[in-house]
């Protein structure tokens, strides 16, 4: 339920803006509107990173300890886990957006992206962005590195448990329980890690190709994944 609601919020914060820029002559957005859109996009993305790791834990308990599932994943446990995901995502989005919006922008202010994506906006700043780069690096470790490790360890135990199930029907049922989550994890984390974890090209031609790739990749984790 939280993931479904989150994806509705995620697409609502970006898709109307993308469609508006495609379908109307107006290609502008206000500074405050850009800040709000950046905050929502970052908050939804970070929250989804944490929520997907929580779902991995849920799948782990359901498959590896099914008899203990009602006790372990009770309302007293699941509500704080979900709420913590939203709070963590909102906090990091507040930090990243406030650091980006305090920068001076003195160029033509043309964002080479479909939305006010934070990396595209930072390229327009005419000041030192080392603090932004460091804070983004820390956020990457917390919201990408840690959840990916957590999900990987969870699935090692899940797969080991499934392979010990004697009946083929039982194994098929167990795999189907986590197939949807695993598909979302691969598409979401794969595209986000490629977007925020890869080294940036210093060659102008390579940078242009990279900008195009970044825009297309953002559609995968921001539009395709929620749609699926």
C-alpha cells in the first residue's frame, strides 16, 4: 500500500511537468516550482529506496520464518518501518534541495532535462558545488548502498530457503511471492545506480551523450517502474 501510494506521488510530481513541456509551447518553470519539484522527486526516490529494503525484509520473514510472520511483521513493527522510510526520504530531500537552491545561478538557466532533476540543476550553478557533491555521495551510500546490501543478503537467505523446499509446486509458489519485488528492485536500483553512481565524462561529446542517457534513464525509475 505504501509503495503504491508512493509511486502515485512520484509520477504526479514529474509526469504532468514532462507532458506540459512536450504538449505546450511553454518551456519554463519558476524557481520555487523547480525547488518543489526537485524536493518531491528526491523525497519519493529516497523513500522508495528504503521501502524496497523493508519489503525485502517482509519477504524474508514470510518465506524463511512463515510461522513467526504474524508476530514479527505485526502492525507495531510495520507502521514504524513505513513511517521511518517516509521520514528518512523527506529529511534527505530537504537537505539536498536546500543545499542546491542556495547556490547562485547566473547563466542562461536552461535545464538540460525533462524535470528539475538535481544533477541537471547543479550543472547550472556558477559557484563551488563540492559540498553538494559530498552530501550527494553520503546520500548515495545511505539510500543506495545500504539498501542494496540489505536486499542482497535477504535474497541470499530467501533463495537458499526456497531451494530446500522439496516440492516443485512449493518452490514455484515461493518464487512467485517475491518475483514482483525482485523485478522492481532490479529495474529501480539498476537505473538509479547507473545514474548516480557512474563517473561523469569530461569530454564535451561524451558529456552530451551522457546527458541524453541520464534523461532516458530517469524515465525508467521515475515513470516506467511506477507504471509497472
